C-alpha cells in the first residue's frame, strides 16, 4: 500500500509542476524600432552595471510592501538580469548617440580614450499592476578630457497592464530614462 501511495504522490507532484509552465521575458531597447545607423568616428564606451543581489536572479521579484517581496518561480528572465540590464542600457545609449559604441568593461583601446560608464542600480522595485522603478547612481569618466560626471536619480514607469510582460516593458522604459540622463551627462 505504501509504494502505491508514494507513486500516487509523485504523480500528483509531477502533474502540478507540468501545469505551471515557465514564461521567459527580456528587456528591450527604447524607443522600439529606432534606427541604428552609425556615424564616424565612433567613440568607445565601457559600460559596467551592478544590481542588488535580491533582484539579480532568474525569477522575477515583485515587491508587495517596503520590506516584503515575492519571487515568481515560473515568471523568469531569459538571461541573467544583470546581463539583460547591461545589454539593454548599452543599446539605449547607442540609439541616443549614433557616434557611441558601448562595449564590455574589459574593452581596452590603445589610445586610452575609452569612456568609462559605471552604473550602480541601488534599488529595483516592481509593484505589479502599478509601477516599476530603478534607483541608480552613476559615474562617467572621460579619459580624454579628465572630466568626471557623477549623478543619481530614480526612474519610474507605470505598468500598462497587470501582467508580467508589462513588468519587462516598464523596466525597459526605466532604463530608457536612465540612458537619457547618461547621454545628457556625456555632453
């Protein structure tokens, strides 16, 4: 009798897992469909982004209050969230400055003229059905001029719908706002 109960329990667990398929999401550069024609010469920039460990995980993390979060086991990022944020922000910067090519921080240039852009995402919050926000601090160093720009701000976007795709879209909009600020600091 016990083996039958164990087998039945295993089948119930397996069917419960099968009834909740995983959904995967990506961030997207904004504005969507913007042209990416390059001008010459191209300035090189090395972008480094850090995220809080509480959100830098495969699953989406939603805030239910100031001190409470829910980890959505079946709503997942298609890649590491830090990679998605870095790649999306890099494309956002390039869309706003056609003379800029954004690369990994390991990129070196023989002339030493690589702009260094460091972004520290201090807090990333999502309240499903309401809004997403990113609080970021940044430092931009232009080795050609020695100019250093430091700043911080909170970028917020409403969730257009009460679903998980809207979370990815709102975070993409927050990154676009951050890109606007970074480009303004570059000039």
